[in-house]
C-alpha cells in the first residue's frame, strides 16, 4: 500500500514516547521493523540538548518519520505546529491531531477537517487522527487527505478495536484509501485484527513502550501484523452461527 | 528588551530573532521558532526585530506517539 506515493517497509507504525531509555527505544524500533516512527516537538531550553540527542538517534535508525501535532486543541495551534515540524524534521508528512475532549482525547473532527484543508492546500501530506465516522472521513478526503487514521479506542487505553462494525464499514466504504488504526491498540492480537479487517497499517506506542519488555513486545507486534496481513490476503472464511462438522460423515462405520 | 521565551520572562540584548537564538546559546541546534503564536521560519529570523513584550517559542525534536 502506498502512503502519498511512498511504500512503507512494514505496516507497523511505532510511536517513540514513554520508553524506559533511548537504547530500549532504538532496540524496539529495530525489533518492530517499523515502517515509520512518529515524533513530536516540545519546548527546549538552550542548556538541554535532549531534543538534539533524540534527533540523532532517530536519524541513525534510518526509519521514515511522521511528526505529530499531539496536544493541540485548536486549528491554529495544530497548523502552526505542523509548520514548525516541517522545518525541523524536513518532511511534509504530518500526523494531524486536533483534540476535542480531554477524558477520551477524542479528535475535534470539525477543527480537524478545517486544519486538514489548510495544511493540504499548503502542500502537507496529512495523516488525520480521526474517528470511524464515515461523513467525517468523506470531508477529510474532500479536504485533501489521502490517508485516514481512525482510532481503535482512546489514546493510551489499550482497549483494542472498540467499534469493529464502524471500522469494517469504513474499510468497505473506502476500499482504495490507505487506512491506519491509530490509538487504543493494547495487544498484538488487536493489531492482527486490524490487518485482518483489511486495514493497511496500525500505529502503536504505549502498548510497546509500557510493556514489561518493550523490545520483546515490539517483536510480537511485528509478527502480529505479518499474521494479520497474510490472513487478509488468504481470504478468511465466513463466520456462521451453527456448527458444521469438519470431518466427513461419508464412510463413517455403523457402530451403534 | 523584556520578552517571554518559552513562558519564561527574560531581559535580552538581541535586536533580531536570529541574534536572540545566538544570545540564548542554541548555536546550531535543530529548532523551530514562533513569535506571538505565528511560525517564523529560519529564513525570516534575521529580519525579525525583537520588541518589548514579545512572546517567543523555541521548540526541538521530542519523542511522540
């Protein structure tokens, strides 16, 4: 699947926050065989070189980066942050977040569409963090987005795919649009399920970073997305309500 | 000049944003700047005058999800 004309090496997108150490972050990115990593921008005082050290670590990994606008609550904040990110990270890709509600970190879809329209017109390749709402999806595509990133569950909740019906409907409705489940994935099985549903990628952070052994979990997620993608290609059977014997009855001896 | 940098009040001598970055010691660090909520690209820092009360934001790469 192409994301704005670029083929990623893997359908696993990995966040870079909350790891126990920079070394564990780097090892996790390698173990995950991540197709891209997400990054952010924060204030830095002149004395602290933390941001510079982080940037060299990411550059050395050689994985494509997707800067986010995490924590932005208004269109203006998100658009300005995207501009700053484009300069710092030298990419016009942006994971657009406009947060509308603090408890669930649900996107403000109205602000999101507006910010997506502005940024797309300025040449950004927008990856919008959205809900599974079909009407909002239509508006985002009309605003210039060529990728959609619906949530699975609230950010950091680890609850998996809360609305499988909605995610399936989105996939069916937009068969040719690259779709990424972003947020809420807690286990490799959730990632497998997303790929089985036909999603093109998943974006994961907390599930790996906050695992007891992040590197081992990163590897588990790599295998999980591989399993899900193969299952999708292999065309799964339809589920049914009643049993159907798998062993043939023909030729069964009469023993009663 | 009394300005605010990353939410911290400062008295600075610099006359331009580019000079301010030097004065604060950022050197060649990979950063982006905004003034009073507006993005100022690196190419415009030399021509941007510092004025009293200005709010400057200086950001750098950071881990993100």
